[in-house]
């Protein structure tokens, strides 16, 4: 079987440090941690009560209200990441517009 090529053409980060590639990178360089007490659910019955949550995330910034209701949170985060990637490629000087590519060819790693 021949090896397939994979090309990473951009990164759209949605992380516990920040939403967006540049803000996340600035937080990494500043030495910030995204680990904090869990706030998205009651963790009192679990031994571990801290995690890397994506706080301050507004799915309506990335999705229509109807789509937000249909998607779980992890899908919302993944779609925001692909949207950030698409926006970054469009805004970069000299970048190839994302519309050249088939929408089915984008992916997100969760």
C-alpha cells in the first residue's frame, strides 16, 4: 500500500487558554495554564475537580441558533476551530482562498 500525503495548511485553535490561534499562542508564551476548577458541571462526586475547560466560548459567534441546539458542545468547539482556520487562511496576505477547496475536505481533531 502506498503512503498517502497529508498536508496541514492551517490551525484554528479552540483551547482552555483562549479561542483563536493568536490568543492561544500569546497565552502559551506568557506561561499561562488553562487548567482550573471545573465549572461546566458539578464535579463534587469525582476525585478530580480540575480540568482544561474552554471558558467564555459563545457558540453563537460561530453557528446559527438552530445549529447550536442540534450540536453537542464538542461539535460546536470543532466547528469554531474550522471556522477560525478558514478565516485565517482568507485573511492572510497571499493565501489561497478556502473556497478553492471542497468543504468536505476540511477536518477537525478533537
